[in-house]
């Protein structure tokens, strides 16, 4: 059967994208074939179309690290034809064809059955962004961070992961301080549950100091770089930061003082290789953690396959608030 797909090609240092017709046989031989109803854009998707990137590991490539739809063929135990499922992370959209197509074929151990009442659209609206936010909260709670402990900072709050984190933390009773470099997004972040919204400059402080004022009981950092270093300097005694982002840089400079004087913790959050058991456990509570109306409030726009190029450019330029959804059948 033929289907339409958004494909990235690489020729030396030159990148080219196209929307084209492919056949099922070009998807490989993984046992689960899915009719993709919805996908979503993520920052990683912008990287695989950039020349010289070190993210994509094959070309031609169908990007899209989030997808959801209906199983139309399955040779795997436990994955039934007609079931509504989600797949994200692992090699999807990086070394394995992803969600920017009307069809996808994946290993059974990547498949997450969607709970009753959660549609494919709802699932990808939450997607990797919401999943990463949920993992961040799990890591902080495992470290002992509780709502009564004090304010939790969310950096890069107007982005996908940041907005999801603000909403999730607020719904679980935490006092959330959202940070963004976009003044126009303050009202939006308050609508998600932030008790206060601050600018990026208010976090950085004096970068020459090894320790700053003790401000945050914990933090969810979606930025990295100098922002992460500043957050670590300003955590309260015994605080922790769950770090998942690198839009502000993939390295940061710190001293050991926050760790040995204040006993703070840096908790890495990986949404790519999370074991499938934990992945399915997180998604089992998606309807209560991210109700449909809350998730929908974070949708910035919807595009078909022909609109992906422009949407990726906007996302790379940080001009997008929230989530961009892809409807391959449009």
C-alpha cells in the first residue's frame, strides 16, 4: 500500500526535504504497522534537517519522534490490530522512520497502548514534551521534593516541555515560578498555573559567584548552558534540578560548592531510552496529569505534511509557544 510522507534527504552537506509517495515495503520489517493519525513537532525534529547535525543516523529519513494512531497489522504478541497506540523516543525519527507520514512500522517494544478516553490527538499533544515533564516530576519526587518545600522554578517555560512542566507541577500542588525570555507569554504561563513569571536575566545573577542566594526548592531546567549553572548556584539546601534541555547550550560551567556546601542534586532526565515499563506507567496517568482541555490549551498550530518545513523553521527560531501538531492525512 502506498502512503504520503515527509522525507529528508542528504547529499554531502546539502539537505533536501520533500513530500512524496512511499510503499509499506520501504518502512522495514518491524512487526507493528500503524496508521498515523497525529504526530507532533519537537526540537529534535528541527535538528535532523540541519546540515552537519549529529542527531540523525540515516538518510533518507522520515522525521517525527512522536506519533499516535491505530494498529492495522501486527505480528507481535500483546499488540492487537485495531488498538490505539502511541510511539515515541528510542530511534524513532532519528535512525528509524518516524511519525511525519501516514504510516509507520515499529518494534512491539516501542508501543504504548493508550488508556481509554485518550485519543491519538490528545496523546501527541502531550507527547515527548509532556512525557519529559512527567519524568522530571518523578525524579524530583523520588529525591524528596514536596509541594510544602518551597517554590519550584521552570526554565524555558514557554516551550513544549516547560509549559507541560508548569501545568503538571501546579496540578500537583507545587508553587511554580516560570521563567521565559518572552514577556508576551507571561499571561499564558499564569493561565497554566504559574504563581509568578520572571525573565531569564533574573535567574542568571552574578555569574562570577560560586553560590547565589538560596531561592528555589527545586527546578525543572529545559534550557541547559548558563541557565542550568545559575539554577544550581541558587538552589536551597538539599534542593534538586531535573535537567532535560540544551537549547541554551550543551555544556555548562559550575564549581563543586553547590554540591558539597548545599548538598544539591543534578538529576538527568532522559526521555529517549526510558524502559518501556516505566514509559507505559507514565502514560497510564496521562488523562489525569494532562486533561484534554489543558493539553489543547497548549496547541499553537496544526499543519499537514506540506506545512512541516515552515513549522520546523519557526520552532528552530524559538517563535513557537507550546505544541505544533501534524496531521499526515490532511
